[in-house]
């Protein structure tokens, strides 16, 4: 179970989520979602829709982890430590000085035309806590466009601008 959690956080591997959810007590899972005010819409085919975390929701969860206001501090710290090991270095991370600690989670989605197999749009999101020595802050950015590379550059540029302000 620990390996699945680490893959979900460090690699942003959402394919493990159904297995993790399957192994949770449903009452506990629902209580956590209610406590965190997370609504998970159900996709038309009856599966879970992965597109349910707004930047406001992510920022709220990160604030709760940073302040240990929902979990005990040892668990909040463990999650934030795993998030600081994220393998995605092209978004928020690229916009801040090397060596600055950042606990973040990214997500990417592609919409493909079923008839042509052609990608219609892509989304790239990155949300995290930047541990700036003089003033740590939370930043969440959601992007949509034609190219992951272009969107990663947008994330990095915005991150750099906010760091420098």
C-alpha cells in the first residue's frame, strides 16, 4: 500500500487511485472527502471522473497539510516530504531558484478525438508550497492548450514572476 501511495504522490500516478480507494473503508473515505469539501463527480460511464480538484481545493488541502490542521503533524510532514520528491521539474520548479524546496503535485490530461485519434487539447496543472525562506507560499496554476511543453513553460514563467515579486 505504501508503494502505491508513493507512486501516486511522487510520480503523480493516478492509475493507482482506484486500487487505493478499493482498500479504504468507504465510510472513512466519504468522511475525509466531506471534511475537505471535495466533491467527486461521477463520469457518464459510472467511473470516477479524475477532473474534480479545483485550484481552490488543492490550495485548501495544501494549507491544511502545511498547518497540520487536519492530520497529525507527523502525517502532514510525511505527505509534504513525498510531494517534495515529485519527479515533475518542468512547471513550478523550473520557475524558482535551484535548491528551493517545493512540495507539489502536478496533473496532466489529454482530450483525444475518438474518431480521428487526434489530440484536441491538453491540460497541465501544478500546485504546491514553495518554501521560500523569507515567506513560504502556496501557488496553484491550471493551464489548457495545445502542447504540454508550452504549458510547462507558462507554469514556469508564472512561478518565476511570483517568486521575483
